[in-house]
C-alpha cells in the first residue's frame, strides 16, 4: 500500500470513528431522538417532534441525514420552506454564533431540484418531498456544503432553519437542522453540542415569518431554478421515497 493510499485509508477510518461517536452520543438523548425529522399532523397543523436535528458531513462535505418521514395522510403533497439564512458556529465551547469566513453555502437536494442557502439569503421556497402520487413521506435528500475544493468550507456547525409545508395543512413551527463539518477532527462532542444549541437559540428566538401562499404554490418549481449556475463537482443522487 502506498503512503498516499495509507493516509487516505487512515483518514477515512478516523472520520468513520468520529461519525460513530457523534451518532452514539445523539442516540443517547433521553427523549425521542431520531435521525429523521419526524412529522405528524396535530389539529390541522404539521408538527415536528423536535426543534433541533443533527447530522455530520462526510469527507466530501455531503450527507443524507437527517431525512424526513412521518405518519401522515397519504396521497397529499408535503415539502419544506427555508425560513432563514444559514447559521454558523465554530463548534468551540464559549464561542458565540458568528459568520463563517469565505461565505460558504449549503445546497439541499439534487439536480434538477435543489435550493441554495447562504449566510446572506432569507426565507425562500424549498422542495416538494412527497407529491399526490408518491403517498407517504419518507425521503433522504442530500445536504452538500460548498466550497468543496481548497480552501474548503471551514470547520464548525452549520444551521439550516426549515418549516414543513403542505397545501392541505398549516405549516409547522420552524426547526433547525444542524450539520457539522469536522475535516481535521479538531471538534469535540461537547463543542458540537454547544454549537448546535447556540444556533437553535439564536435562530428560533425571533419569530420566523409564515410562508405565504406564493411560497407554498412554488414548492419544487422555484427550487429547480434557485441554484442555477452553481458549480458542482460531481453527480447527485435524486430524491427518493
């Protein structure tokens, strides 16, 4: 085995070990932690089981977790709207929520249906995750962090603020998907947990505007064009049910 291959293998093993630790710590939460965003309908309103969900970028700055699922009425349309900008925390205990250098951004979804969220964007249409034809909701879409080439997006925790939407029900309260980028394995579980909670408190303390009728009607259609012109390095898997 060459030195380069050995280095790559060791790096991948280290990433897998770190990801396993993060997942084990997350599953140790005493109340209802699930990797998927669990959605239900309560009194005509879409409801998630938590305000905060987490995931971990792989070495290619991509992840399919968390997904979206739930015991919902079938044969209806479900999706999400992006409720806010992309939030960032260094993942270091004691640091405040801040702005990531280099203006990294997050792409959610795959060609041709994706949406781009940066530290300067605001509320915008998201994606349709289940249509009238697809039945129940169970989707793992793709979250990708850019830039991916050197200098790549900095280490830390990135917070995506979403609301579940449907033409048939009232939109959910906003929630945060916190995704950790830790390429040099410098972040600790304590630091990441601190960063996730800091983003949740900062992002959800202020009222988030309810998506308007135009946002709901534009789910999917607008998302197909939001990221037009973004350079992509590799192919993407499609949304799956």
